[in-house]
C-alpha cells in the first residue's frame, strides 16, 4: 500500500503536539490544542458551523459505506432525542470474515513502532478536529445533548481525552528501550555478551462498546489507547448512537490508508435491533481488549465472562455530596444547581445524593436549617432554568424513555422539594425536556436507604437528612465502598470535616471536589490534569487516563542473541 503520508512527514507535523501532551501529563497544568469556541473553526480545512451542519444533513437518509470486509447487511434505526429519524444505515459485519481481516494489518502496525503509531493517531485526531462541527450535530442528535455541550464535550474535550490516551500509551511503550547491549563479567573468562531487542506487541483485537450519552468522550480514550499500543480496534456503537463513532471510524480508516497501513485496523460493528452483538464479540478468542461504558449489569457480565480479554469498565455509581458548612452559600447553591441541571443529569458524574445534617449548616449568610438548604437549592435551580431558552441550552433532551420513567417515578419516593417541569423546545417540538427533581429523604429510614443507595440515572437528586457530619461521612464511605462513585463533592469550613472526607476518599479510592463555588463543577474533568474515575471502587475498574489504562494493552517481547 503506497503511503501518501510518510513517517517523516507525520513526525514533523505531530511530534511537537505529542511532546506538549507528554509535558502536560507530567505537570498536570491546563493545556488543550483543540479550541472550545465554535468560531475557531472554518479555516485551514476545518468545517465552519454552517458547513458542519450541511455535512451532517447530507448524511441523513443515506447508506454509510465504509468499504470494510465482511458486510452482510445494512442496519440502523437511530432516532434523535430531539425527534427526527436519522435514516442512516451502516454495514453489519460477518464476524468470521471481519475479524481475520482486522488481524491482517497487525504486523505492519507493530513494526511501525510506538512513535509512528502515535503520529498516525494524532493525524486521525487532526482530521477529527477539522470536522468538529459535523460531529457536534451527530453527538447532539444521538445523545440529546444541547448543541453547545455536544460541540464541546463531543468535540474538543473528547479529542483532548484521546490525545491524553495516546500520550500515556507512548510513555508506557517508550519506557523500555528498543535495544540493549548486555555484558556480564565472568572473572578470568571472557564476558558474556548479548544483544537484546525489545518490541511492544499489541494483545490483539480491541473491542470498544460505545455508550448512548457520550459516544466520543467515553469512546475515544479506549479507541486511541488500543490503537496507539498496536491493536486493531472494532468499534461497536450503542444502537441509538452509531453516527458519531461511524464518522470516527471513517476518518481513522482514511488516515491509516494514507499513511500506508491497513484501514481495517479500525472497523465498525453496527447491529440489528435487539441482536446483542456485543455479547457475541466479547467472548471471541480474537478479542483481547474490551472497553465498555454503561450499566453495572453488563459491565459485571463482561468482567465475568470475557476471560480471554483485558476488560476496562465504567459502570454505575452513586455520586454523593456532603454539605456541612460553607463560606460562600450563594456560590455553593449556584454551583450545585448547575451540576444537577447540566445535560439533565445524564452524566455518570452528576451528583445524586446530597447529605445534609438535619440540624442544618453554618454559612456566611447565617445558620441554615436542612429545609432552608433544600428550598434554597430548589430556588437556585428554578432561577437557573427559569428562562426556557436558557434551560434548553443547559438541559438538552432526555436520551431515552427509561430516563423519563425514572424521573416520573422519583416523585413518589419521598417529599418533593423541587418538582420537575416540562419545557418546550420551539426548534424541536418532539424533544422531551425536563427540569430536575429534588426529593427529600430521611437517611435513617430503611425504605429511604433503598432508594438513595441505588443509582437513579437522570435528573433526579435526593436531599438526604443525616444526624451529623460524622454520620454523613460514614454514609459517604459506605456508599462508595458498596455502590461506587465516579465523583464525590463536599462543602465544609471545618478542617476536621475536610480531613475526614479526604481520608475517606483516599481510603475508598474516590475522586473528590472540595468547596467548588465558581465555574468548575463536580461533574466536569479536564484532560491531561484531572482523573475521570479512579478504578478503585465499584463504579469503574479503570481511570481516564493513567498509566494503568494503557500499560496492559500491549506486552514487551524480547529477542536476544549472542553479541
């Protein structure tokens, strides 16, 4: 295969970006090569906002051909959470044909070496970035995110996470030198001399099982970590969110081919309705790595049954915020209100349980009872979402009927402090847009515990009354230990409480945000600096991103001979 992009060209173009990424994961400072503002696109080959929308519209109702082997059918039934049917069909794989074809390109990909693999991955990312506006519409109309969130989280933030994964992958592979001259003294005899060569070798085909809510943000780290470490990647999207990952696969295949590699190193596996192809693929002997984001039930099944593979899962958790005291009551309420409202709470990092002492809290605005805190938080949410246009931009649309069912059922669990209301979206009349509900519960009652100790994914939060800060921290500990948490938040002016919460999170391995009152929220993480999940509690067995997320996707094979 003739390469249009040589290794020299790729390294000259992308090595500075990789070097900056390597430095940033070392310092944990802020940096992003991917602009967050829509107006930053439209030059140097990138699509502008109107061009991106036109490119998305041109895909609707078409057959999405990828020219990959083993296509035996065309499938697809995506319906936008905003109402319209996408009408796009995708190649359905004959697995027995596709998997061997994917393995065929592994040798050349392995022999290219870690640096060239990283450069090709960065070329793929460059092309993805150029089409951020097109991908933003694809994410919006499969996940229900509002456009600006789909643009940022589905575009530059996802691309940052991908680059972060490539950087970690390169570090781990470069840790071992390519060659070594080994000499062992033998006293009066001649020394023993060996020539040793060390090669990072991918494990085999990596299966990426995509999610409905964040198809690119959650999907890109595993995709690029596996590809950069020498593995072909089979992308199995969520059936309601195929398009963002299908576009990604198409871009990756084009870049691989132009760099002289087999495009079948990245392929798509779309499925028929109800087929459950993920279970079939997950236990295939060719599949050696699995990345999954979704329900605990299927994550547990993968960890139990896909024994031939390294399995990386992000599952359900019960995210908790301890509210003991604050020196910025207004800022605390505003920060929590936005955290509860963003994308209608359909984030694995959204707070669910707010633990508040039943005797109230101390604040810079005076003492506040439990009822005061809850009612003031409800008022803050109402103030944030009082304007329907602004609310639509924050909430987006409910991604599927299950979220609406949980939202409706939550009102019957306890006293409703903040009822959910319907919001009309003038541009998309069929969109289901709902504000959050806040339900008051007594933490001491067993029936309440049964409700708040299970994840209720969506715009549902429980204001749980506890006897004291000590009880709150103990409930936090039990929640993280038994149910897991992707995020923990706490508000306190007490050094003792702060130390107790921090120690609990260290012991139970949960990521903590303390006293956030500004423009950073507990449910947001920054690539290159923040860790998403810890891999140390039941919510996830890996973190995005750290060395452990990439290091076991390859092994080092040694060849030694007499020097």
